[in-house]
C-alpha cells in the first residue's frame, strides 16, 4: 500500500496488544454501565469504538466473529435482549471491513467524520431491534451517542496507535 502523504511508517502491532485493548474496551464498557451513568442512552459505547478501530486497522485479526462474541458478552452483561448488541456490532464490523481501505487514507480527525454514519447505523440497528421486540420507541437520546463516539474517535485512535510509533531498538542517537 502506498503511504498517504505525511504519514509515519508504523511498527507492526502486537496481537496481544489488540486483544488486550479489546478486553479493556469490554471491561470499560461494563464498568461505565455499572458505575458512572448506568445505561444512559446518550452514553458512548467504548467497546464499539475500540472494535471499529481494530476492524479498520487490523481487518484480518478482528472481524465480524469477534464483533459477534463481544456483542453477546455485552448483551449478557446488560441483561437485555440477547443478540441486540451482537447484531449492531456485526453490522458495524461489516461496514468497517467494507470501508477500511478508504478510511485509512484520512487523518484521524477526518476519520471521525467518516465513522459517524457507521456509529449512527449501529445505533439505529440496536434501536430498531429494541423497537420491534419491546413494541414501543426507545429513548431518543440514543441519537446523541453516535456523536459522542465520533468525538472520541481521534482520542482513541491516538491512544491505540501510540505503541506502533516506537523505535525498534530505541537509543539516544536514533531520532525516530
């Protein structure tokens, strides 16, 4: 792949780091559901941000199966409809796989604009399943959540790419 102009050459990501961040995202989402604001509809889904990032940047390692398992774990944790998060995460992962080559050409802040519709579609899927099964509309505050996730995208992107910017053998004479 030809590098976009101004982009730094990155070290390969360690698979253990990918899985560690996915588990950390799952734990952070569970902790946010339990402690901070409960299951507020406006709250960003941290796991979906991490899952989307790794699906875009490590398509061969993280895909729809990982998204399905992560969604089932979130469904079991929340005690809601089994498969609601799983379907939303698989739809998010599918769209990320379809767009991953295009998304990588943008800077991290430009990617936030590009991933907003993906987050909005995932929440629309989740809202639709809830609407069909429960028989009534959910809270309209779910429309705020994709905006919060898109705003968090640059921060999460910078945090997850930081270990790849290290020097292979750091020393005091090497500027990289």
